[in-house]
């Protein structure tokens, strides 16, 4: 049994040689730490031709941005690796491949995705990947259906709920998504010019009650093994390819949380584009982003219903028409969680490049204002926005 | 560590002497096995004056009614004892007191309730306990609130979801409640005269979809530590006293399941009374039973809201107005689960004394018909029956 130690660049190379499963391990000679997050070391491992061949990721026992003062369980590396293995079993095309992991070292070895780029960065630059949304919808349909009560035997599902109980990482979401943006909190990060708008969120009774319901369902609705943090920064894209990474927030939760997080990040980009690109390019990119929103939902919904019709194993849930009824619940949740994602990424601590890249402060505040008002609208109207067309119409109305 | 062996009457006496916590253990001299269920041995332990002083309950490793052919986990004794201990912590007045338990022997020692009678038996005889409904509502409010996300720290709640994962007993409910009554199944037990009515349940699309939703929420909504089988046969009553026993089906599930099971059994008695008592007495007893239904719900709902206002610890869920919004969800679930309880107790395997005691076969079939149609109505109308008055009106309309 290995004992935890923080990897050096040389450790990472040696580990990749041993566990990378490549034919010529001695060709691996150097590494570069590329982690931009706060929780992990991420090493790219290069061969003699300076080609990146493999990735070694190690969880740190603390949150890096605040030094060693915020300890965080290393068990999240196990959860991340095992979620990706299960998601990879059901959707190999769009899940990063895990080659090896060691729970004691909190380390995993995975396929190199240097041929891909992070989707968020591409969206910020206005670069379009026309197939990405359909592939993301496919990933969501395959992973959420196959880990749900529709498909899993109740014994297996109950065992997996235990296996993927993730208290510390869920606690981060519970705080950052559902509490802090609606409170006066030192970690919040919105532009000062929006103080009065943000203050209104705190005292909006109907909004706060809806957010309470979304948090309660996050805490109690164990519908499927979620990725738990499907945003544009956890998604690699290339021409005709999409790969989801970074599943350390995985746990059994409400399906609409994953779908809503995905749509919410597309809509944040939509709100940010006027601050990122010249007017005509921004307008074009916004239309593409709305297409992405529509396609992601449609691909998920159609994929889910097709899987439910073909592969549901629970006798009661297999009754014709039930999957569609349940999908309507997922849609309402999706709208709500999409709204909370828009707000937590703008009001809260976890700011995103789409907004941070905007240079002009006045423009930035205007984009953030739009994201917040859209988020608020979606949370409040979640039970009344009938379908994806009605959602797109609401987004356009918002400005 | 003790090893499992099935207790004899003498074993039970010896065990009660050792673990009953009474001042004069040697006064315990005899025992009587009184288990009427199929899963357990239940011994009353008597002293020299032939007074019952203590109860020893042991789980059997199989279902007794089918010999040793249906094995069943002994872990249910641990779950039963620990659910009752937690419920007893929050509602000591109405939870049977557990004095000792041993997980390896699957045995528990508990207070003697010989001064009480099983509520179902009393209802069958038309004996009224005017305080019981309010006390049952109080039990439901205290146990469900204090084990929910309103009150429990998320870490504690997640740990308790694991601790009370109960796959084998939940499997019984999943089959008997939500599958078999809606299928042609050898275990079903309805009167032959009702074949066409029962056949209609199997092909009623809307009903089957609603039942699928209720099963899905039973499988996935971990709202509170349920008793899991709160029916009139799991409740002891005496003048001004009510004690809940038999929590081996306990797990984290939707609150409406416990509340609906409780109301459903009161309503089965309502449906059965014309077959049990003379017409005038039956009419009086029916009014009392409707009062019990009303009082149980009101006592639960008022108790839950009062606790939520005073003691909610989750910052988001504490927002004023949310508890009432959530209670509306519990009400809808309650109506649905009440409906499935009415149907599974009449169409399905788990028949009850209220019905079985009826001598006249024609009358029995008529009472069962009424219970089935009421169950169907409640499942279908769960989203439209606004409050307890509307429920009572629906019951009266049903006949």
C-alpha cells in the first residue's frame, strides 16, 4: 500500500512510466504541471520528442489558493476516478479515459487530451464547435439514465449511493451554489455597481423559497450518479470530439443539476459575449450559443427517452409514458439549477473566464447584470417555462 | 461477540434477566412467544406473579410463513433497534423504548406494553381512542422533522442515509406496494368478484404512471428517516397513550410515505367498518375514523411547521415560507402513498384484519371495492386535492 506524498515533476514521470500503459514507457522523460484549479496537481507527461502522451493528476490535501488552511478529503480522487470509470462504461466516447488510479496516493493516470481545448476558452474566443452540444447531450443522457433507478438494480443503486457519498465536496456546492450568493458574504465576487441588484436577491421571498427547494432536492433527490460540476471548463473539445473531465464533485443527486449546470455555463457565455467580441461577431456567436443550449437539451431529452424505452429494467418505471413524465420534472429542475449556476458564477465566489476576460468594467457589469437577471427569471419561472423554445424566448427577452 | 442462534423460551427469559435493566432480574421466570408476524420471534417475559415485564424480540433469518425458503437479512434487527432509538430520542412519548440490542443475535429487549392494545384490533372492534390520532401526528412530525435536512447537519444526514440503507426490506415494499397489485401475480389476495375492477388497474395508463412516480420517489427521495411501515398494526394504544413499534422497514425515504401509510390504514378501517359493526355503530365509527384522519394530518402538519419555524438549522431551508412550500409536496406524496397503501392492503399480498374479519363474503367484496376505488382516486387526484377538508370530501363521495 502506497502512502500519500505530494508528487514532484520527476515522481509524475516515473508514475506515468509505470502505470500509463504505453508500449515504450522509457520514452517518457519530462513533465509540466498545468493545474489551473485550486485543488489538484495536474502533470502533462512528455516523451523525447516533446509530445504530451499522458496526464497524471493528484489531489492535494488542502485548497491551494488558501495555502494549507482549508483541508479537503483525498477521497475525492477515488470518487473522481470511479465516477469517470462508470461514466466511461456507459459513454466511452465522451468521458476521459482513466488508465490507473491509486486511492492512497490520491492519484490517477489518464489519457492525454492535448489535441483538445477547454470548451470555455474556445467559447471566450468565439470559436465554434458545431457538434459539441449534441455530444454533451449524449453524455448526459447515457450517464444519467444508466446510473438511475430506471436501469440500476435497487441493490446496486443503493450500494452506489453509499460508494459515492461525497460530503466534503457536496458541502462546497451546498455553500457556494445555494447559500452565499443570497447572503452578504466575504467570498462573493460581483461588481460593486450591482450592489442593489444583488441586495434584491437576498430579500426576494419567492426566489429564496425556490432556491431553498433546489438546495433541498440537491440534498435529498438521489436520482443518478451526477458528474456534479459539468461546466464548460470541465469539457474538452476538438473537431468532432468532446470529452468530459474532472468528476470529483460526483455523487447521487437530481439529474437536473448536471443538465442545468451545463446549460447555465452556455448561457453565461451568451451573456458575456458582447463584452468579449466585436458587435457583429458577438451577435453571431450568441446565436450559436443559443443553438448549443437547444441542441444540448434536445440531445439529452431524446437520448434519455430512447434509452428509457429500450433499456428500462424497473418494472414499474418501464410503464409507457412514465419516462416522459419524469423528464418533465428533470426539465423543471434543469431550469432552476441553470438559474442558480448563472447566479453563483456571477454573484458568488466561483467566477468564470467568460466574465473575467471582459476588459471594460462598465461592459462587464452589464453582462453580469444580464446573467443575474436571467438566473433569477429561470429560478422563478422554472415551473412555467414549458419547453426549450420557451426557454430560448425567455433568454432573448432578457436582453 | 455472540453468535446467532434462534432463542428458545428459556433463552429469552435468561436474556431478559441479563439485559432488561430491571431491579429484580431473578423474578423473571417464564416467557410466551406471541409473534403474529412472519419475520420474528417475540417473547413476553413474565415474573413470578405472571405479570408481563419485558419483551424480547429476535429476527429470524428467513420468512416464517414460507419455511426457510425466503432468507432475509438479520441486519434488519440492527436497523429496527437503531431507528427506534433515534425516533425515541426525538419522540420518547410515542416510541417504544429499546433497553438493549445485540446485532449478532439480531435480538432486542424492550419495554412491555401489555397495558396497551394494538390499534388495528381496537378499530376492528369499534373501540375509540380519542387522543391517538393527535399523538400519531406528533410522532410523525417529531421523527420526520428531526431526521430531515431541515435539522440534520449534511454530514450527519449523509452518514445516516448510509447507516439506514435497507435493501432487502425496501425490496419487499418495492414489490408489494408498487409492482404486484398492478400485475397478475400469485401473491395477490383480492376477492374473485373484483377481478374486473382489479384488471382495470393494470391497464389504467394514468394510474400506472402515477404509481411509477411514487415508486421512483420511494427509491430516490431521501427526505427523512422513515419508520417505513407505520400502519395500525404497528401502533399500540391505551387511554391517553400511543406507542409506535416495529421499525424494521426503516430507511431514508419520502416523508409522505410514512404519513400516507398511517392515513391509508385509517381509511381501510373506514372502508371495512360496514362489514364489521352494526349499521348505526358502523356509521358512528366511520365518523370517528374520519376525525382521526383529519387530526393525524393536522397534528403532523402543525407540528412540522412549528418545529421548522423554531429549529431549522439549514440556512437556506430556514427561509420563511419554504417549510410550508415543502409541506405541500409532502401532502401530495401523502395522498399518493395513502392510495397505494389502500390498494396493496386489498389487492396485494398484505391483507389486514379490518378486511379479513368481515364474515359475509359479499359485504367483504363491497368493502374491498370501496378501498380500491378510493385508493385509485387518491393516486390520480393527489395533485388536485387541496387540503384535508378536500380529502375528507373525496372519501365521503367514494361511498
